[in-house]
C-alpha cells in the first residue's frame, strides 16, 4: 500500500477529556469538535476512549445524571492503539480487524495523536481504503 508511517498521517494533539470529568462535558466537547469519540486521559496517559454511543447506552438509556457521572465510569478501557512509527498498513489492518474508525496514537503510554479513517484514506491507495471502509462498516 504505502511506506508512510502513522506519524505522517495522524492528527497530532487531538482533543481529549480527563477521566474525572462529567460525561456532560464529554458530550459538549464532542458536539463542539464534531466528533463521535474522545480519547480519555489521566495525566497525559491514554486510559480509554469515550464515544457518543457510550453516552447513549450508559447515561441516557439508563437515565443517569450526566453532571454526576464521570467519563471514567462509561468509557472503554484499554483501547486498541497504534504507534507513531507503525506503518499505515499496520494501522489499516488493525482498523479493519477491530472494526474501528479511529485509533489513538500512543508513544511511551502517552497520547500523541489520533489516526482516523479519513487520515488513512488520504494517504492510502484507493483500493486498500475501499476495502478497509467495507470491513469497518460491517460492524
């Protein structure tokens, strides 16, 4: 596909949320940034990912107070990640295998970026991108 590294295609310094923030703040950040997920950090280290789906299933559907519920209680822990020096091929395969659209980019346990499906599609060959999108969309 390409010899490009994740570092060359990722979005550096993505918007994040602290694990101890209320979920209402996560919803506000997602809305203002027009994203469906946020990396959850604790002292700069990635500890999870919170998605709009997490907010719906764990807060709205259960009629839980979004001002009193922390992001840590609803986020997914141990997210699938990629390293900045990994090839885009590796990232693409990981996205397809795990059926995820965004990969946090981690170096020495610290979040350094986010690699979105759109980032890969800009750098990858069209056939590989089409195949990835198809596999991810099956989820």
